[in-house]
C-alpha cells in the first residue's frame, strides 16, 4: 500500500496512525501541499480532487478522504466496535469531525502556523466555532475515557489529530482538562510522543 500524505496534515496523520496501530505495511510518499505537489498532472491522475491523503491499495485501487481511508483500513479491527449502536456513534463522530471540527480548528491552525497570521487576524467565526467544537468534546468526555466508551476507536484517532495541535490555532487547551487527559490517553495507545 502506498500512502500519499503531507506530514503537517492531521488528516494525513490519521491514516498513518491507523496503519501503524494495525501494523499494516505501507510506503509513505511525502506530498507537500505548500509546494502545490497535489496539483501536478501525475498526482491529479491519481486523485482528481487534488487532495491528500490518498492511498493506493495493494490491488492498485485509489482511495481518498481521510475518514473513508481509516474506515477501510480498520475494517474488522477493534477500532470499529462490533455493537451496531457504538459503531454508529463512531461514524457520527467521523462525520462531525469533518463538518464541525476540522473546518475551524484545523483551518485556524493552518492560517496561524503556515500562513503566519496572528490570531487577531483570523475570522472570528473560526475561533467561535472551534471553541464550540472543543466544548462539545469536553462535555462528551465527562462520562467516558474515550469518545465512544472505554476503548480506543477510529473516533479518537480522527479527532485527536487536529485537537492535539489546537494550540497552534489560537485555542487554549488548558481550558479543556478532560480533552487534555484524553489526548494523553490516545497518544499513549498510539505510541505517539506528547506535544
């Protein structure tokens, strides 16, 4: 399996961490979005959307979109609950992450860290909605160690990627102690260095 990804991207890290957790062999192809490497003719032939992550499966078929990729990789593993309701809750978090978390937390981070904008120049809506997303996660973690119960699932991998870097987007994680503890638990399960 070949994984095209940019190491600065939380969406790409999700794929890497899922594959590593499941001990799936892969070749990582660093693809720099800041250098427009996803806009070359050869890359667009693989993924017309011009986005990473992109996985070329062992049989040659391409698969894009981080959460679709991690769902495919984790099929049949302990990262996807057997219970149908818990599995649906994982999917609920994955959909929410791409619609209500990543567009705010990740975008604020990108603009500050990679475009050099100060937090005062960010669109106020980014910060407001990012804080709302973090508050929702903080509330959800009041009753369990992980987002769906007491074991690591794809929901945790999907959401930890950008949440652990939220400080780079102007969000103060000290305001979210349950999230901070959850990040440490997920980092431990995935054998990631603490930030």
